[in-house]
């Protein structure tokens, strides 16, 4: 995370969605996400510290298939 002088911070992170699954409680069925180049998603969040000292997300963007996240 990078903190700027204006009190905002930028957090960038990656997710491999081929390791994330949806499970339906009613049926017990699990949806498996196939591994493709689109499985890798990069996120960029802009945060600002609140008056209580808690970091709050002001903006979140994502890009599916990011080459920056692929091994």
C-alpha cells in the first residue's frame, strides 16, 4: 500500500479466480472456475482514513485477464 500526502492510499492486489469457487447451500453444488488467462484479476483500491482512523474504500477498479497477475 502506498500512502500519499493528501491522506489517500492506493492498494493494488491480484486474485486468481481459478482457486475461488461458488457453493450453493441449497443444492450443495459447487461451480468450479476454469483456469484461463482471464482467471487473473488485478484490483486497484483508493482508500482514505476516516476520522475514526479506519481506512475506507473510496474507489475500486478491476481488470480481468491482467498479464501483471499471471505467473
